[in-house]
């Protein structure tokens, strides 16, 4: 089951202006450790969105396949790669991959895991992850690599400067985010050999727009992270009033410095990678 709690039909239209692909060097490093040379590899982007990561990798590998559940996101990616014969896009779910066994050298899954399952997924021990990882294992070639990019719970709370403005929404997203230990455990249960964990401390998903002190006041900025969509109207109004007041009296400068000091210790994202065993 995939639960869409943000209206990606709308946000997909300006998603590329608010998000950038981070950790591309980490992904390439992981793919390069598999048996075939990068220029010969076939890579799957599971939950590809508008194709930001495909765009970043399309000149590095032989071919890329993108799977996306949301029609709006998929439409943006389709338009972007209309004239790229080595890029193939499909609509579908990570829980039931529409691909043959041992098709891919590598699979990437970037900031997608929290979109799987229901609001109380944590109480259910994130059962959808078992299906996702089993499917990934099935379609990978022997010694192929699965790489997922997610956020740890400390990163959710203190890796984003504006998280302090909407604590209830952050708590809601945290319930959807599987802990890193849960991810590694379920990868092991699916048969994977653990590869490692990498935290790109200095990378931020909203790029140069991230530290815009007036960012939260703009709908397009808030569209860059689905956490904002979980803020109830009262909480959102309170947050926007707080940001507006801090910008007026100048205290936003000190506030950003304090919040950034936390992010610089934690980062925003965590990459976990694991390998399919050799036959």
C-alpha cells in the first residue's frame, strides 16, 4: 500500500525548482562496486518522482528505468526524457515491481520509504518494507546493489531549520520514517548483505533555496518537503506568523544560525546500501 498524503499532482509542477538530487557521488560509488562497469549498467530509480536523479545519472550508465506511483510526477519525468532512448519510465509500485528477475545492476530509492504504508506504520513494524526489499532483491542481478536515501529520526527533527516551526507535523512524519536499524534489519531478512551507511553532512535537499529566511512563507518552498503537507491549518498559520515576525525584527538571523549548528552535526539524509548475494 502506498499512501499519498501530499498532492503531488500539484507540487510536481514546481518540484524541480525546490529540490535537487544529493549524494549522486555516493550512488555512483555504490554502483561502481558491482561486477559490471558503470557504462554498461542498467539502473532502476524506484520512486523516481520528476526524474532529478535520472537526470544526474543519465550520462554515467548504460540505461535507466524509472518507476513512479504518482501520475503527476511521472508526467513531468516523461516530458523531460521524451527524447532519451536509454531512459524508460513506468507507473507502478515498489511493492510489486513490474520487472523480470535479475534485470538491474543497481537500484536507488531516494526519500521514498516514508511514503509507504499507513499513518501508524511504526506500530505495524513497517511491513511494506519487507515487500519492497524482497522485490528489489528479486530484480537485482547477483552482487547488484540496493541504495536507499532516507532521514534518521534525529535528522528529521534537527536536520531542517524549519522543523522547529512545525513540531507536530514533524512528529507525524517521524512516525512514517522507518528507523535506520529497522531498514538494515529488514534488508538482512530479505537476503541482502549489508554494505554500509553514508551521511553526506553538508548536502541539503533544497539546495541554494534551503536557507531562504522567508522560504516557509512561500507555497512553492513548502512544496519542496512533504512534511509541510502534514501541518494542520492552525499549526501552519502559527509557523508562518512566527517566521514573519522573526524576519521583521531581525531575529531570524540568530535563529537560522542556531538551527544550522544542529544540522551541521547531523546532516539531512542517510544512505544505506546492501548487496544481493552471489548465486
